[in-house]
């Protein structure tokens, strides 16, 4: 016969309840801007996503979105080396032609950023820059992971603003808040 033994808790013992810490506002803003992109991707076919319009940008939604994703990917990859090279982005053409691939890549970025905390955001990093005039030369600028995420958010909003007229020309409805920074609570 099996017996079950109950061990009474002392009056001072409380069950441990773990509460997930509130993510830093920068992480919430990053997630918001990427979820805006996902909501647009869910409305698109590969054809519409990759269709280039002539005016005003000679661009496609996919071309703009690829640049957004690749900048975030650069920041995530930099966590190991401490160096960010935006100019060395992959320029993955599949990110600008395949909606499913872009959706998966966005989810990968969201999954990675979900684990960021203040320690990661405050981590020192270096961004490689190139002076394109005269003798081209490379140099590094000191920064932090958080500062670069803020840069990527601004870049995403800028690219989303370029996506809006493309969507209008293609007859794609986007929410009014698309390409707007989320209000900080």
C-alpha cells in the first residue's frame, strides 16, 4: 500500500511565486515596432511584398522591410563580439521576396530580444563606420546595445513611413498607428 506523507509548512514559509520582471521600455518599443511589421506581413502575398513601385521611392515593401530586419539582426549578432557592422549586413534577397521567410526572421528577432534586460541594454559595444569621402577608412564608435536598439527603432519607423505610400499605391490598408512610435506609458 502506498502512503502519502504531508509535510506541513511552517507559518513563516510562503510558496515561492516567481513573477517575470517588467521588460525595459526600450524592449517593449522594439517589440511594438516589430509587431507592426508582422501585422503588415500577415496581409501580404509574396507578389505584393516584393512588387516595386516607381514613385516616389522605386522600392518595394520587402526591400524596406529587409533593411529593418537586418539592422536588428546586426545588433543581436553583436552580443558575442561586441562589435556592430551595419554595412556588413547580409543583404538577403529572400528577406525582401518571401513573406513567410521574413515573418520567421521577425519572430526570431522578437524571440532574441525578449530575453534582453537592463544588463544587456547597458552592455558596451562598438559600431563600425566608414568615412566614404577621400580615402575611405573604417573606425569604431563606442555605444551600447540599448543605444543601437533605439537607433534600429528609429530606422524602422523611417522605413515604415516609406512603406506607407507603397501600400497606398498597392491598395493595402494599414492601421493609423503604423509607422508611429508607440507612446511611452
